[in-house]
């Protein structure tokens, strides 16, 4: 089953899968905030450093399992895998306005 994501979410996920930080940043607003494992990354410089250090190092993979709309909010369930030290793939949820 193919899950069709709204354009901005599809572009974000495509950039993550390609390990393309510039393309990833192009999908975000200048004041974007990403929280990963309890750490908050605010703005392009912090998000660039996080993506380059973490996503590329573990060769992260992303499998979309579900997407639902809640008004203007798109809620996506993604399984994140990769070469994580001593842990298995974790389900992740992301929400974005459409």
C-alpha cells in the first residue's frame, strides 16, 4: 500500500532518505524546531548539525506506516531504522500543518 503524503512532508522525507541536508532545510521554516530523543534543535544551523551528525552517521531509514488528517494537521507514523547502537527501529510520529 502506497501512502501519499502532502507535498511538504513528502519533500522532507525524500530529503531525509537522500541525506540531503540542504533539501531538508528547504522544506522548513527559518524558525523550525525538531525534537529528537528529547533534544531540541532550533533553526537551520542546529538542524543542519543534527541531520549531518545523527541521520548520516546511523544511515537512518524511514518507512511510512500511516498518515491521517486532523483538520489542517497531517499526522504521519514513520518507522525509523538504521545502525543505532544497541537498539532497534523506533516508531516515530510527526505532525505538520498542510
